[in-house]
């Protein structure tokens, strides 16, 4: 049993991304697998120039799948080349498992994995059909996505869901057997996110270091990220604490421009700072500028969320205000490392910000214990070890 738990894995990690960057989540999982001495071969559409800053770059074999910068041709080209590269390497260097964060190409990966009798593990970080609905995509695209996801997940050897709500949704909506779905929540890279000198962090980002409070958000900008709630509650917060500034990290368009427009409409431009995309190397330093960190995601999804930002904030010893629903609310209440507000309610969010700003003692107490909670429960070291134990069990079951 001990030997099984510690045996190193040979993993083919398949990842398609339509943007020219490597998401932090994927990079951190690969980094931790490498740190734990596992053999990782990455198949990805992300261009080599965007992988050069990855610390694991020279410790992982990478098969880059070039694509056209035209959406339809992009996916067609990727699928065609993956259908050649993946079977070739599977036959040449047979992996223990193929691991893929589910995308349109997972249908193809399923076919290859089943033909070659290699276990396929599909990771589900969210229900794509619901995200497409929020993004006002066409009904036919949503239906096609559901059909593809259902097929891919039903024919995967194992499904990893990042929340219990996602697991329940998959079982109910796609009729997947409950024993086939395991939950491994997201985590954070504690080597990147750790407490830093606040004055140094604020100076680096050209923020005044005296007589200011900073309420911060760092994450992807989407229709459901909840930054509009911060904008909506800002007037009330500033009535009580005029020295507060709101700082936003994340540059996805058209959402950043939309949020900036909302700020101008309310005359709040002197109290909001938009930094655009913050590079990985500076994400921890950026988080250390905050007095209070915000997870404002709007929880109208049936699936809930497991946001990386929550654990990254906590790893920097920052008290967090987050939605009272899903994993965010559960973590904040269980460990008393922040406050929860009524999901989607800007007035409730503003009230909680004022409450924490009014109570520096409580704010500091919450922040001081936050990092240890992450180290013990939500670091990628913990999460990848949990994932590997599940993979080993799956391999043993299928032998």
C-alpha cells in the first residue's frame, strides 16, 4: 500500500487553451507534479514563447501543437494534430494515465485513450454550458457543448470535480455513476503567494503607503466575477471610509472596459485602480498590497466555484470577504478567516467591508492564521498528493 502511494507517475497532460497564456492553475499543478518527481509530458496549444517563464519548463517534455489564429481553424487544426501526436507518443512512451482539463477536444482524447487502453482522467473546473449561457452564446452551441461534455465524461475512466456541487451536477445532468466522480478542490502555490512587506508591495505598484485602505480583487474578469458589486457598494463604503481605494487585477476584455465605464458613470474614478493582467511573478506581491481581499463571484451557477484567488489571498495572510454560498462561504466560516456576504447583494458586500475596516483587531486576527490554514489544507502540495492517491487507486482498479 505504501509503495502504491509513493510510486511515481508517468502522466500525459493534455491542455487546450484559446488564449495566448498558460493559466496559473494548470502551471501550478504541473509544477507540483514535477516537484514530487513525477514524469510529465505536456501536449498543449499554448505557444512556446508563453511557456518560457514557467519554472518547470526544462523539466517537462512538451509537445507544442501549433494552431491558426482563427477560431474555427484553431480548433480544427488542434484536433487534427492532436490525433497524430498523442497516439504516436502513447505508443512510444506509454503513460500510466492521460489527464485532461475538459475541453472540446476531450471527445478525441477519449477515443484515443479507449483505443489504446490507457486510463483517461478528465478534470471539470466548471460547467461550460452554464458559462456559455452567462456569456450569451447561441443555444445551438450550448446544446453541442452539453452533448460533447456528456460523451467525454461518461467515457472517461475517472472524473475529477473541483467542488461537491459540480460532482452532484454531473451525476444528475449527465447521468454519470457517482463512483466515477471524485472531488479535489483547487489550491494555491504557497511558493508564489506568501506574506511580503506591505509598504514594499504598495511602493512597487505606485500606491500611496500612508493614510489609505486598499480593498482588492485579483482574478479573471468575467460576467460572473462580481466586480460590479464592488463598484455598486463603493459609494456607501466611501461615505464611512473616504480613504479607501479599490484595486482590480485582471484585464480580460470587454469586461475591464465595461467595469471602467461603470466606475466613470458613478464618478468613482479617483477610488478605483485597474491594473490589467498582473504577471504571475508579481501576483503575490500585488495581493500583499490589500488590506481586505474580495471573492465577489456571483453564485447563480448550480455548480458553485472553487476559486484559486481565495486560497492565494489566504496564503498571503489576507482576511477575505466572500460569498456565503459554495466552497468560499464554507471555508471562510469553518476557519474564521474572513466574512461572508449575501451572494449577489452589493449592499451586503458593502456592509461587510465596513465591518472589517471598523475592526482592525478582528481583521488582523483573521489574516494571521490564514496562511497556516492553506499550508495544511489547500496548498498544491496537499492537493496534488490527494489527486495522485486517487489516480493510483484508479490504476490499481483497472489493472
